[in-house]
């Protein structure tokens, strides 16, 4: 109903305002991410999330708190869902989101769950199903994928999500050329991943 949508919009505004006012408080940011993700699955006006710049706020917060694992997991999950929704994905700058995630991964050596979620979020960010286009890949992204495949050769989620991301990137010719430059390293890793996933 219109009344429910109105209440959800009001809730979203409060959540976004809380993020803006408490950028330095990781616990508040973490809870806000959970709430924002919940609103995406409600029958509200998702355009409000786009208009208020929720994705940009999350990206900025990731840049500020790259080593706060609990927050990063919530932020990545929220960014992943925002990027998957046609209404809100238009508000996400692919290059900006990609840079934030790479910066976060470079800040410390993350556990497999963070890496797997980061790759899943990136996949939703860089692939635009509406325009059938894929963003250009930054070289540090490829370095992160290669490093993860080497570090966690037996982790199913890391292997699956990193390989899916690589596959998505191949639909851009420039990205494919970059991967070919590293084929000597990539091919054995991908063969090993394929064997683990089969």
C-alpha cells in the first residue's frame, strides 16, 4: 500500500541520515547496512535509496573503515544487493566502487569469506544487464583475484566467485587482453579451480 511505502521511505531516510552523521562509528554503520539491505526486500520506493546516494555513502565508508571486518561484510552484502537491483544500480559508479573494494582488499589480508563476498559484489557492480555492458577492469582487481586463487585454492566460495567475476570481465575486450597478458599465471590457477569446483 501507499502508506507502507511512505513508512519505508521515511525509514530509509533515517538510516541514510544515521550513516551520514556517524561515519566514524563502525557499530552504527554496520547496523545501518543491515537495515538498508532489509529495506531492499520490502515493498518500498527503491528510488529513494538511489536519490539519497546510499551506495556512494557505503563506498565512502568502506574507504574509511577498510579493516573493520564485520562492517565490511555488511557493507559488501548491501552494495551487492544495491547493484543487483535495476532501480538502485544506476546510482553506483562502477569504477568508484571497484576502486573502493580494491583499496579495502589491499588494506589487509582478508579471510576467504570477505574475499568471496567482495568478488560477488564486484560482479554485480561491473555487469550492467540492462545495457549488456561490462566495466573496464583495473589491474589491481586482477592482482587481487590471482592472489586469492593462490592463497585459497580449496575455498569453494572464493574459487566460484572469483572465476565468475573473471568470466564477466571477459565480455569486455580490453579486459580480455589484460588477462591474456597474465595467461601464464592465470591458466594453471583456473585449471586448478575448475578441478576443485567440479
